C-alpha cells in the first residue's frame, strides 16, 4: 500500500508538471501568483484575523503548485525508493 501511495505521488507530480509547464500553464500560474499574494504581503492595515487566514490559505495553494513544479521528479523517485526500502526493513524486524 505504501508503494502504491508513493507511486501515486510521483504520478501526481508528473501531472502538475504536464499541466503547468506549457505556455497556457505558465499564463495561468502567473495569474494565480498575482491574484493570490505570492509577490505581495497577505497582511494589510486593518486586516482581520479571518481575512489574513483566508488570504494566507489562497497563497498556500499557489505555493504548493510551485513546489510541485520545481521539485525534481528524479529526486522524488529517489525519496520514494528510500521510503519503500525503510518500510520493507521495518516489516522484516
């Protein structure tokens, strides 16, 4: 089951890269960055706690997309292999 979850993570990362690495994906990502406070602070004077939490939540989604795009697939595969090996060794004990 762990191996299946790890393989799903690799497929998911590949899907993010397929969607966002083309010209249209870059346009959409740039729009998301502008709209959701990647280059601007989430706080503004008079901002309520709810507003701040909402704006930070929006920003977090875009940051997640960016991480999925900048993370090297080969590195993800290595991490998955290490996790799988550790899990196998734990079950042998």
